[in-house]
C-alpha cells in the first residue's frame, strides 16, 4: 500500500467536513476509497483495473457515482474555491475534450443531455471555465462540442462574483457588446481584444492581457488526467464530477 497514491491527512481534513453523514453501517475508509477514485481518474483506468489495495472496484465506482449524483464533489469545490474571497482578476476560456465511443453510444430511453456534439475533430464535449489570477478554476460548465463560447459564458455568468475593480480577461472570441455590458453590470471590467472590423473598437490593456496564458495552462493541467482528456462517461453530471475532483486535487487541497 505504501507504493500507492493516498491523500494526506491534511488533505482529507480539508474535504471531510463536506462529506455526507454515514447512516447505519459505517462507510468503508473514506481516505482509501477517495484515493482509489482519484487514482482511476488520473491514470485513465477502467474501474475493474483499479489496484486491489484500494478495495473492491465496485466500491470505488459506486461511491463515485453516488456522490456525483448527490453533488458532494460540487459542494467541496464550491466551498474551497470561495475561501479566498472574490478574485481581483478572472480569465474565461473553453476547451474541447474528446468523447470515447463508450461515452457517445446511444442511451436507451432518452434522459438528460449528455453534452456531446460533433465538430471537425469528431465527437467531443466542451468545457467552459473561469479561473482566478493564479490559474485556479472558480466556475465550470459543460456543453456540446459545437456550442459557441458565448453560450458557455452565459451559463457561467450567474456564477461570477460581483466585484468592484475586478477584471475579466478573455480572447476576442468573447468580444461582444452584450457580454461587456453584462460584466459591467456586475462591476467587472473587461480586458478583451476587439474583433477585426469593429467600427469603434474598445480599448484593452495589452500588458494585463498577457496573463491569459494562465487559463490555457489550467486546461493543460486538467488534461494530464487521462479520464478528463478523454471522456468515457455517458452521463454529463458524472463526467463533470470527475473534472471537479481533478480540480480539487490539483489546486484546492495542495
């Protein structure tokens, strides 16, 4: 067991307060099970291939699925991300995540949208995210791969904190009068280069815009997790839970 990944006691102390209470039979060791879930997600394993030292693979899978449905990982993320208060600088962008055939196969009986769409690169999902000045995600959502960045920005907009003197940095794909006005209504300044052809292009700070690489770096670190870079989960909420777990481990409990 010493050679396997395990969350440290200090890391567990940060996330345990948000776990649901155990009723009836005590739960299997949370530290071992959560560490096993992280190991599977990071290394892109099938659940049945999880090392036996983490316990039965069905226990790992069932805990992951059940807590994803209950929103446990969302609760951990939102509380940890809010600890530092509203950021002074934010960056927004989106990236495509390839959908494996197991994620894009037909679902019987319909159900909720899986947020999988077709682009030139094939079937994929689009992850929209806002990060702070340190490149740590503070808001995320999924859409189908062909969906415009503006649609993702509208979904994320209610999650943005109101900010006096806060600034939103984005590429020219987010340049629109509507989005600039919406940011201004929240007290957020925009640092967005104008598109070509604008009759009255808005000004932006080129020096501040250079920080935008941090959101690109954030996506790169997330894609180091193999079950994030390639989507294997049919259900969008379960896949979003995997992304949320990766975000918590990489940025919020280190």
